[in-house]
């Protein structure tokens, strides 16, 4: 029965993804700037015939509704078109850049969970204590500081001043790492390349922490609020009256129920990890999907932007579906 419900949710999400694709298609076409002019340049050396030939090659000479129909029919077949600028299939470009973005997003999420869970739990248990006040003040700072500003500050301190961590890229230029999955940390572990593993981990620290700091601040505040509510519940009072150890009351009884709103926020923050990493990838010259999308927007590379946004939309849908499934395990009373 649960499998049928999951299938229904997946089928319902298909029109949403197509709606996102149509909106992005229309907005890109309404954006000022002609991709053909950008590709060919505005100099006098390019003839009108060459421009028209290129426009016809990319179907830009056809009416808007025809272009939309061609894009949607190709997308159903898994063909996201060719990049106007790089002359490469969009699926290949996304496949090449996506591992770097996923690796950075997972690192940021790991940083966020490691920081937020202890702070959120301890702040709730020791409410109004010095730790609680300092941690919530730090959470306010984490929410308030823009990611690009924090990234620049971290670069100045840990890269320029202390020379502890690298500034840009995913790995040192002289690191010998055989191509495999595209995830450098995983490839280093599989190949037993210790030098490449250390280098890839060092390159992940600054962008991963910068991207995860804001999410950690949000999760810490949400978890603290949920824990305060559950710690006052009747079943927690009953568990304490039975003589259960305090750590068992906090972790087994209170934390599990407090995780329901926290899991919701984590699912929503997956989009922030992907969308927000455009700025972080640009600051740290991280060769991921976000940085490629920023460049494609300026170059009016319509197929590349549309294909990348489709990936973002699918990720959002999958993240929300996973959150809904986790609800049923955290609280069996909740149905899909």
C-alpha cells in the first residue's frame, strides 16, 4: 500500500516538473539578449546569412510555441539539447559537473548536521543557560551573514593569512587521481590514493562550511524549539517519573518527536544547497553545476539553463518525497 502511495506521489510530481520547465523556457526567451549575437559577436565580419544559418540550426527562427514543443518532446526522451556555446550535449555537461555539486552539498549538509544537532539539543536541555544564549546568538549571526561575505572572510583568514587551506578548485593540480565516479573523495578512497584524499578534503572544507553554516543556524533554532515543546510533553514527564535516565529521555523520547519539523526543514534546505551553491561555487571557483549555470545565463545558453533547472526541480521533488517517507517512520500515525 505504501509503495502505491509513493508511486502516486511520483506521478503527481511529473506535471510540476514540466510546469517548471515551461516557466524557465518562457523566462529565458523573455530575457534581453540574443544568444546568436552573443555567440557570433557584433562585429562587421559576420554576415547576415551566417547569423540566419546559426539561428536556423538552433531552431531560434521558429515561433515560440514550436520551440517549446520541440523542447518538451525532446525532454521526454531524455534529450535536453545541445549547448549553444560549448557545442556539447547538455546531459553530458550536467553529468560532468553534477558530482562536484553533490559532493559539495553533502559536505555542507554534514557540517550543518554536526553543528546544529548538538547545539539544538543542548540549548533546549539547558534553556536560558550561558550556552543557550551564546549558541542562539551564533545562530542569529549564521542566518544574517551572506554566504559570499562569509566565504571571502574565510578565504582571507584560512587561505591568505594562515595558509592552511586552498582557495579554489576541487584538488591540487599535481594530484594524480584516476577518473572514476567523479566524486573525488570516493575515487581517492577506492584507489587508495591518500594524497588525493587529503587534497580533496582540504578543498572541501571552506566551501562546505560556508554553504552549511547558514543551514546549521536554521536547523539549530528549529531543533531547539521542537525539543523545548517535546520536553514539556506528558510522555516525557511520565518517562522521567518512571526513573528513566535523562539521556534516554532526551534522545529516545524527546528527540524522535522533535525530528519531525526538523526533517521538514532539512528537506527544504536541499534546494538551498543546490541553488545557493551558485554563489559559493563562484566565490571558491568550484567547478560544479551552479557555476556553470551562472555562466550559461550570461551567455544566453538556453538549453543548458533549462536542463540544469530541470535537474534542480527533480531534486526538489525527490527531497520532498523522501521527507514524506521519513515522516511515516518517525510518526506511524502520519500517512503519505
